[in-house]
C-alpha cells in the first residue's frame, strides 16, 4: 500500500510577501526594550554603534594538508550569494519599540508605510535605504518617523550592494561622505559628499588584489567609516584605506596581512565594528560543518601597519552579532555578561553566547535555567545613563 503524499499548503501572495520581511535590527528583545526606554540622546548614541555585516566567504579549494603555516592560502569566494545580494530583494522592517510620547512606535506587528524597505547599511545612526525605484536611495533617520535625507540619483546599471558613511554627519555635514560598494571591480566603489549633494564620483579600480591567486582586480565586500576615512575589506581579505586626495577618493594604503580567521574553516562571516575608538573585525566561523557555527574570533586593527591583532579579551565590552547587524555595548551598565560575544544561530533562531576567556559557546538561559530564544539578563539599577562603548 503506497503512502499518500501530503498536500502542499498553498501560500497566498500576501503571505509570501510578508515572509520576506526581515526585522532590523534583529536584536534580543530585552535589548530592544532597553533602547526604547532611553532618553532620545542615548538612543541616538546606541543607534550610532550599530553596523551592517559583511559577506559569508568560503575557500575555493581546500588543501589536503595545511602543515605549512606560511603556505599561501587558497583564494576566497562568496559562499552564500543569496545572502550577499539579498539587499536587492530583501525587505526590512524596524523593530525598535520606542517609548510612546517621545518617539513613534515601531513593532513587528505594525507596518511602516514608507517606500524605504531595502536596507543597505547602517552607519553613525543613519540607515542607507532604498525602495522599488532602483535609482532612488536615501539616508533614513530611524529615531524620527518619515524623516530622511535625500542623496543623489543612482545609476541603476551599477550594483548598489553596501553603503557606509565616513564620519558622523551631525558633527560636520560638509566633511561627511557616503561610499557605496558595488561588489564588482569596475567601479569598485562610488562616493558622494553628503553636505554638498554633489553627483556620484565613480572610482575605477586598477589595483590587483595581492592576496588573489587568480590576479584579479580588488572587489570590496565590507567597509567602515572611521575618522573621515574608509577602511574596506576585499573579497580576498585585503584591507584598503580609502581617503580623499585632491577631491578624489583613492586607495592610499593596503594591508600586508590577510584578514582571515586563524583557523582553516569551511566558511566564515565577517563583521567590521567600531568600539572604544578601535576598529574590530569579528569572525563567526563554521569550522567543522557548514550548518553550525562553532567558533568566534575577534581582531583589532593596528593603525600603524594595518595588521590584525587577535584579542583574547574584550574587557567590559560585549558584542551582539545578529544576521543583519553588529553592536558593541558597555556590559556593566546593560547588565549582560562582559567579555562575551552574543550571536544568533540561524538554524534555530536562538541566541548563544561565546566566552572570550574560556573559548566556549553555551546557550543563553533565563533565571530559571530554561533555554530561551532571546537572552535574558538583569539590568542594573543605576543613576548613570547608558553609555555605548
């Protein structure tokens, strides 16, 4: 007797569209609630400390033996192209529950009836967003409903993959630049001045990636703005410093060391994050299986020689690493565990915690010892305001 096939559930068009919405930022609910209760100035400071992730990379060819540590590593490729290019189709919805009376309320249940639903980056508290029109993008101010800054019209023939600001536009609007990574080599990046609303400056890249065995031009996949300059990572892990020289943005320095994990994993995801006046590089590493993340590494950029120093401890800092953001907080004032990296496991959508000192990963538990989807901690009752680190 043959088994009857189960009838497939028909998905309505509106349900399919709704399932594509991704909450942003996908932070633990307790942290979202904490942000919503803060004074507007403190919430703005929190928002300024949220960055977008880079891509997931895999080795193109894995050597049978890796006994020689000085041997050149194989070249890298984007292992999850759908994740990297999802900005073109993925729609986002804001999830920060701002307190009524001070901010407009945004929740997962409420709809944000504005055309800006595709988020391409978060930098210095502003979200670079787009809509259905491939030529129109803006800088959203998430703490103020319907408030945004327009940017020059985009050329739809050029990919718009990732965007970041060189500095805080509220400090010096005319000295702030917006850089867009295209994910290709020609042009590798495009820049515009926020203060003057100039046209886009297309920068043609003619540099070969020194860490690419195929001798290809540099392709940038992640970047961060720091003190008026851009620090961009190539697909092969080369760090480039991009700054304004005679009204043009040029690559002025390249790192000698390669930004890759110290172990040889199946694949990994990278995050650039500013914390305590430093640039951190966080790796979520899939060492044994492509389905389960089993290691975290944190590096600090040494500005003198652009080398990466592996950190054994974060001090009083705590990092939150989600599917679409990275955030650094002061652990003692938030009440969470210090010297840790909280990250979300995509397969189960649950939060795990990585302890820097013991190099261990464990589930997040509430006060009763039961595993929770969102980590729970006890917030300290102090008079001092929440401070971002």
